[in-house]
């Protein structure tokens, strides 16, 4: 058994945690927890996840994961070349964005052709209707002495009562104008959400969020571990291993700040108030600290 495994196991025993308890907390399978305690890191699913699992295990039993990994770095396997050559987030986006360009140019002509055909049809229909009206209707001279169609008596225009509908129509227009002004005045102001990158130090990027709320969503496109802490260092989301299709959706509007910790960050996409955050660092393991200013 390795010194690293002994130290982790002793911390677990001191906290009176069973392997089953630790499995529920860390989401790491029991057989991997046993392998870590026995120093069999080659039994883990990958060299990269050896460090990730040890870090999650250490934090779950109250140890300083950074200090622990530094002290026992010689016991942990080094990442393979394939893991070191993981493409950066910007390179993956560039590859995905370049692929559909040629298709989009060809497809963009379809709506234009549809509009042209529709206009041609409309013009043809208008032309046919006007032709039929001009051929069938002869001009009729107006009669200055209109005859009532039912009784055959002349209709005296002087005795016609004034229309009582006109004031009502004017009143309705005034009411509509008044209601329109009220509607424009009652329109709610759009909420503003502005996320500003202050600086990046080491593997941590510091942001300031000015908004009415702080809604966080993280979508995972592959295996990655993640956790979220509050301003006091307490876990809001415990360190866990997430897989393709998993996501985290939380409202942290009551928090002063949060710290998002991402392992294999190339497999995670972070959204703040439904706006995607462009991760500023091309690093596999990076953190985002967001200070909230409502």
C-alpha cells in the first residue's frame, strides 16, 4: 500500500466514513476508491483521472488536495502524450465552425428564391383581377337625384340625419391612442447582465457579474469532474465526475461570489444568465471565480 493511499484511508477512517459513504459523496465507484487506497493507480480508467479521483477523494475527507498532490506527486502516474495533446477549447471551436461554411452559402439562396417566386405569383394574381374588372364593368355616371330602391321616391339629402357613429369613432380613436401610450409607458425595462473578466492568475480567472440574477448552467460534452464553492469555501456542488449529456443548473443570486472548478474543461461549457462564458485559459484544469454585484 502506498503512502498516499495510507494517508487517504486514515483520513477516511478518522471521519468514520465507509467506502460506501465515500462512493455516495464523490460519485466514484467503490472499486476505484479501493484501488486508490492500495496505490493501484493503473486500475483507474485513465492517467488523467488518477489525479482527479485523488483530488476528489482528498477534499471529501477534509484534506488539502493541492498540498497532498504536491507531496506525493512521485507516486501518481504522469499523463500520457495523448492526454497532454488534448486540443484547446479555441481550436475545437474553430474546427467545428469552419465545417458548415460551404453548406450555409448554398442554403442561404433558398429563402431568396422562395420570396422571388411568391412576388411573381402575387403580381400575376393582381394583374388578372384588374383585367377582369376593367373588362366587365362599364363606367356609370352618377345620378344627382338618387331614388329609393324600395319605394321609387326621391331621397331628399337635406332630411338625412347626421351620422351618429362619427363621434363614437373619434372617441374610439382617442381611447386607442391613449391605451397605446399607456402600453408604451408600461413596458418593463430589459434586464442587463454584464460579465467582465478582471484578471487570470495561474489556473484561476476572476470575473465580475453585474446583473439582476446569477443563474449558472454547465453542460458536459464528455467525462469531466467539477465542483462549485461559495465565498466561504463551502461546497455548493460537491466534487463529482460528470459524463456526456450531464448538466448543472442552479440559481446563485443569493451568493456574494462562487468558485467553479473544472477538470477536463474542454468537455464543459459554462453559461451565466444563458450567456456562454468564453473560458480565457487554454488549460485542462481551470477555475472561474465570479463576484456578484446585483
